[in-house]
């Protein structure tokens, strides 16, 4: 299991519809109740074939295992997304704010909220999913123009003793 912010984010981003069983929305308890009812009310002259029942049980176990793997993969993806977001602190980003306007600046902090991961960029919160560009380090002003080699005053002067 994953603990901390990633677990909180993962719990908030799990889609309830995707967590439903592939057995038409039946959970394991409902499946077992249905199986017991099927056995209880079967025709004694035509009992259920044991190999069919074993195949159904194996199929159910396979579906449960796949669901468990899918849940673990969702948690792992949420963890990677959280680590990636935290790694953006101090980086220069361009994102789209909640108001639809471009937000350009340095990521100051990361917050895990029910609506997802939010970055604070120069005091403005933006969703991680709205980041369009990121670069290493904080933004820097344009470098000074290179000195003109034809101008004698722009040439370095020797120190005066």
C-alpha cells in the first residue's frame, strides 16, 4: 500500500464506475450468494456440472485478481504523479489557470486536493494537468547583449596600478 499524499490523491481519483466488478457490477459477496442460490434451487434431476462450477469459480478468481492489479497500478500511477509534481518545486512552468489565462512562473509548492494535484505558481494555484511547459530551474532574465568587438570602449581594459 502507498501512504502519504499519494495515497490521499489516489483515494480521491479512483473512479467508482471502474472499480465495479466485471461480473455485471456484482461484488464477491453477491457472486457467492448467487452461487449458493443456484446450488440450492437447482433441479435434482439435472445437477450442475462440477467442471462448469469450477470454471465459473476460476473465472471469478481471475477477475478479482485483475481488479486487484488494476487498483495497484492506479495507486502506483498516482504515486508517480505525486513524486513528479513535488519534483517541479523550483522549476519554471507555463500553465493555464482556472480562469483560462496563462500563468508563467516558478512552482512554489504542491497541494494534494480532492480535485487533484494543484501547483502554486507565483502565488496562483493551477492544476498539474494544465501545465503546458516546464524547464529546469527558475526563470532567468534575458542575458546581457554580447559586447561589440568594433567598439574600443566595450573592450576589457587592463587594471590600473
